[in-house]
């Protein structure tokens, strides 16, 4: 299983594959670089994500921290339905809900 992060333009990227502990590390730094170079806002489309674990939520939290530090507004499109229970059980809905585009 693998994961990929593809830059669409300076404000958008697409994430696809399975977000597992064994895969998310491979895209962490690339996402941070895209966020730091984004002009004020960055949107992540997750339509291609096929599987998730809590590591996927941790990845999004790291990118949110990076965006906050870089003063970049972070948005998420097409959050996978199977990721929502992990967010809810972790009591992170209040943090993620404003990010959903």
C-alpha cells in the first residue's frame, strides 16, 4: 500500500492512497513544503484516499500546525467518510469542522 501527494497548483494538492503509519511519513515533508510556499491558503483534496488510520489524522494535524505557523489558511475537500469516526472519537471535530471545504 502506498500514498501519494500531487501538487495541482500553488494553492491545491491531491492526496491519494492509504493513510497508514507505514505510509504517511513519505508525504509529510512534501506537504509541509507545499504549505509553506502557498500564497495565503492551501486546499487538500482527499477524494483519492482509500484507507485511513489514526496516522492519517495525525498527518492532517501536522499539516494544520505547519499551516498555522506559516500563516496559511488550510482547507480540506472530500474528507473520507471513514476518517470521520476517528476524528470524532478523538474529540477533534471542533478542530476539523472549520477546515472542511
